[in-house]
C-alpha cells in the first residue's frame, strides 16, 4: 500500500475507535445511572423494613395518629424509580435504533 492508502486506513481505524469509545462511555454512564437507581431502591426498602419492624406492635389507631405516611413516601419513590427505569430503557432503545 502506498502512503495515501495507509493514511486513509489509519483515519478509518481512528474513527472506529472513537465510535467504540463513545459507545463504551454511554454504556458506562447508563450503568452508573442504573447503579444509582438500585442503591436508591435498596435504601428505600431498608427504610421501609426498619419502619415496619419498629411499628409492628402498634395498632391501627396509633398508626393513624402519625404525622407522616411512610408508605405513601415509599410508593412515590417506587413510582419515581419506575419512571427513571422506563426513561432509561426508552433512551437505550432509541440509541440502538440510531446506531
């Protein structure tokens, strides 16, 4: 091969490497977001388990007197987590279609 063809092949290889690096970075960022979602859910779940164990001996009347509703907070957090997961899946599907 002559110098021009070598240069063209080198440019093609560099472009491929950039594309692979970009995809790896996007995958890594996606996995980091998923890791955060899982950690968020785990903390929320442990909070709920602790709340249940602390209050299992209370009757309904005592529980109704609480100023806050931990189950409502847990439910809203789960909805947020599902929304984030759905958005992540949709973004991934769109990205795969484009590439």
